[in-house]
């Protein structure tokens, strides 16, 4: 059984939340099939993304792309307060042109494996204003409120990308972790559609089978098999969304059996691949 699960649902282009947990609680590893931006407002938090850990301070922005497994760890009794924005990948792709790409900051975070941005003093005020306007807009019921929220969201994303492009942010380094497991994660994601076995990984990285399986689970919170399966399912879902035939997507993403793929897909997403295709039309 997988040790982590898909969490949250998104039925619109984006959705915002302002959350505050006063009681210390335990969060399990999870992932989304949409992007997530978290703005820390308060709390003593370590954030884990894809086997890497980051010690946050208020004002930090965490960028988590669709499919990346993550969780916060609360280190003290301080209230954990944050703003969260869920973003549909297809919605964000609609704002990608020769002149701009609002998903660039998320893509950079995934490629560089540096998921946390911390802003210098010249940029803090402008982003704070954009964040506060977004937060206030959640309760806006006035004329054209949905359009107003969309405009404020786009303004926030423009400012975020400008800061990242002009190097007005500090990319926070992750805490020391097992370099071998980090290398394994990178290899798996680069060769996701190929045949990947624990034995082959053990041999490639000169690790015993037990050490690899045990340390991977400790570092990431999930087994190698469930990690690979979920990443393949997310890739297949993306390819189906782009128009690839379901059976072709199944085998192109590394699955050996269509029936096994279909069962795993329904268990993960709550609908079969065919139901998903029908919902698109």
C-alpha cells in the first residue's frame, strides 16, 4: 500500500486559502495533481519536498509543482499560519507566450530542486502588497469579484516571476540529506518511462538493497515502488490530457499491463482513464 496519498481537489483555475493551526499536528506526506504555492505567515516550520528539507521563516514562499510529494513538519507550539494557492497546470499554461511565462518560477524550482524563495528588502514590500490584496480578495462579493481575484492573482504571479528572474530572491538551500538518495530520486525522475528495478538502482548507486529501501523510506516517507508508480500515473494523466490515446499513454509511461494501469489509475484519481477522457470532452 502507498505511504502517501493525493490530497486536495481543484475544480477551477486557481483557489486561495488562509489557514491557521493553533494546535501542533502531524502532517503526512502527500501530493497534488495541481501546483501549490505556500506563503508562510507564522510558525516554526520545516518543509519537506521530494526528499529535501527546508527550514522556513515567515515570508518564505514554497513552490511545489504538481506531483511533487511534500509535507510540513511543525517544530514548536507556535501557530502555523499560511496562505496557500492551488493552481491548475492547464490554467497556468494559458499564460505562457513568447513575452512571458507565469509558470517559470515553478519550473525553475523543480529543475533546480530549490523549492523555497526568500526575498530581499527591495522586493518584500511589493510582494507583501500583492499577497495582502490576494488575501483580502477571498471575501470579495462585489461586482466582478471573480475577475478581480483573477487579476490580483496574475499580478502576484508577475511580481513573483520578476523577482526570481532579476535575482531579487535568495533560493534557500535544503538541509543536508543523504546524497545517494537525492541522486536516486533524480535518476528515477529522468528515467521514469524506462524499466526501473530496486536491484538495478542498488547496482547503479553501489547500495545494498536493504539500505536503499530503508533510507529511501526514511528520507522521503514512501517506498520506491509506490513513488515510481505514482509518478508514472501523473505523467500518463498529463499525456492523456494532451490528447494521447489511453493505451499508448499506459505503455509510454512504463506500465507493462493495461489492466494494472487502469486499476492503479482509478485508485489514485477516483476515476478510470476512460472516465477521465470522457470528462475532458
